[in-house]
């Protein structure tokens, strides 16, 4: 049998070594690879973390405030499924002082074209600092009615259920009338709301009145006395 040919010499005259064997490609471990991105952060928990941090800042600075919006609904026993932002109600005259507190904490403050709020970002989530709810200035009486509740273990003032529902319903108009987003809120807090106070405050307006009628027909609230 003929022998194998000798290895070819290199430029220095020595024999060139055989190339190392190339390993066969193996399957990547489960969960790795470019198509396996990390699971996204829980959006609801991120909003709660933002609310907790902003609430703690406002408490330490001594600013009167109350948690509002969907996180307030959660604090009152509503759904934890949060998909928008965190909202806080403050007095109009405190807006500049609150903005200064946020900046001192290293948070950027944005002043949008709307003249009833300022905005910041915390834990990657938008936070609205509101000093006018449904075209009415936030008042000290409203903040005094707030309930002190745990928000994911952090105690802070939360808008009362009556003020919360009233602010949501009062915002309805011919241009904005999203009954579907407020209906589950009304169901969640209905036993804690003074519905007569809500009617007195906003029930004469056509869109709020229509929503209250819908709540009656769905047996979420009792019909107004004297009505079928």
C-alpha cells in the first residue's frame, strides 16, 4: 500500500501541522440565543414602583397630595392590571414646589401644552402630577378626604372613591366618552362611593347622566329614588 504523502513544508522549512478538527455545531441551551430575549418587566409592577417612589418623595417633602388614577383604584381593591401611568393630585399653588422636589431627586420634569399638569418619568414609566381634575382645580378639601392606604406596602393618601369616580365621570363629553374604561372601576368601588354626591356633582351633564343610567341598567348601582 502506498504511504501517505509527507506534509508540505512551511515558509520556515518546517512541516505544517494538521489543522485542528472543527467541532460539530451543537444545540444552544434552552432559553439562549438571539431569538430568546429576556422576559419583559411586569408593566403593572413598574407602574407601582414608580407610584411608590414618587409618593415617598412627596411625603418626605411635606407636599399635600393624593394618589389618583388606576393605581388609586388598585389601592381601593380594584384590578392590579395597570397599563397606563401613575397619577397624583396636588394643589395648583404647589406645582412649582413639587417640580423642584422632583428635580432635586434627579427626576426630569416636563411641562406639556396642557395647563393642568406636569409630567415626570420614574422606573421608565410616565407619572402625571395633576392639579386640575375634570376641569376643576384640586382643592385642599379633596385632599383632606383622601384615605391613607397601603400601595404595594407603602402608605400614602389616596383619593376617596367618591372623588375618584366623580373625577372620571365628570371628564366625559361629546369628544371623550370612554364608558368601557370606567365601568370596571365603578364595579370595583361601587360599595364605597357616595352615589348621591356623584349625581349632585355631575349627573345633570348629559354624558355623566348617561353613564349613571348605564350603571343602573346593569345593576351596578340602585336606580335614583322615584325612578323605575
